[in-house]
């Protein structure tokens, strides 16, 4: 009995030490992981300080804009601020999702770069004109406007996918309806030209002509019952839809058997194109002349206002 107890006493400390080491390693891993994901960038790649809030943004902008550019910017009417360009430091502040300014905007549900730039522009403009700026209020106006736009789009989508016409233009309901419309719309010489192609593969020659016409006229880029028809069969991109219609129309003109489901199956299962790696470019050359001047002088000398 004594020997048995002594073995148990020697075993327990060893097991406890193993558990302790395992728990310690787990804590270190959790700490490193959370630190990595929660880290916010306070400096851009070009060594610009990234403000953490709107007040700091206004202070930093006052350092970058010259006296003349401040006066020009101040005189711009608030309704034209969406057309302001040339405040290059915004690109430094908003370049990555880990930028602390981007994180600051995300707390107000402002994740779009264009909206972020507008709010920075509006805030500084009001600061120069001694007017109040409330980020929460302005951000809410943007999100409400976006919500209303999305609601309108949703209503339009639901209406368009069941309508036989959009803006006075008839929309085919399926592939065979497409053939009927093309028969009515195309002249005999054009139909004969299409029919004379050696195979349906050669119909890709009409991708930017007749194909584009179908994509635009039959609302394949937005919403229509024809787009919904193909969506239900697994084809979502307008280019693929128009390609299938063109290939099928060649088969129809040449009185060949058409199995639309088989054609769609082959389209869905064709090998993806091999992507060629993009050519590496010199980022300094990619910058515009004015941006390079800004990086060199750290001054914004001109504010551009597009029409």
C-alpha cells in the first residue's frame, strides 16, 4: 500500500507540470493571435502619421495644405465637396483595412473609401469655416441614404424579374424566347452570316457586338426575368449568359438539336482560364507627378475641383 501511494504521489506532479506547460503555451498563442489581429497601423508605408479621429485629421491637414490651398478649399461651396481632388494624404491614411482611421470609420459603419474621403473633406471644410461637424450625425445620413438606395434597388429587382418589358423594351423569358426576338430584330443577311460560321465556337466573334447589345438591351447587367432564368440554372455573369445565347442561336439557325441544360453544364464545367501573373511595377513610377511632389515636399499646393 505504501509503495502504491508513493507512485501516485510521484505521478501527479509530473502530470500537473505537463498540463501547466500546455496551458501556458495556449495563453501565449491566444495573446499573439489577438495582438496580431487587433493591431492598428499608425504610420503609412510612406511614413505619414495616421490620425486616430477627425480632430487629429483636421490638425494634420492644416500642416499639409499651404496658405493658398487652404483659402481655395475654404471658398468651395459645400455642395461641391464630392468633386474635390488632390488631397493626397487621404490615400496614405486609408490605404489598408488595418489603418486606425479606417477602423475609426468602421465604428460608424462607414466602410466605403469614397464615403470616408467625403467625410474627411467635409469635416475639414467646416473646420476652416468655423462650422460644427458631428461625425455620428453625418455618418448616419450616409448609411440611411445607402439603405434607401438598396431598398429601391430591391423593389426594382423584384419588379424587373417578373416584368415582360423594362423601359418599353421586351425582355425574353427563356432561351427560346431569345431566338424569337433575334429572328424579329436581325435582318436576313445578318442571320445568314451567323449561320455560315463553321461552329458555335466562332460566335465569340460577336461578343462585343451582338453580345454587348443583348447584355445591355435585356438588362443582363442589372435585373430582368432573362437574367433570373439563367441565374436559376447557375449562370450568373452577363458575359457567360450572352455567350450561351450566341452559341445556342447558331445551333438554332443550323437546325441542330439544342439541349440548353447540357450547354449550361459544359459552360459551368469548362476549365478556367490560366491567369498570367501581373507584371510587377515600380510604385514610385505609378504615382502621378503631383503625388510624387507631395511625397517629396509633404505639401498640398493645389486643390482640384472636377465638374
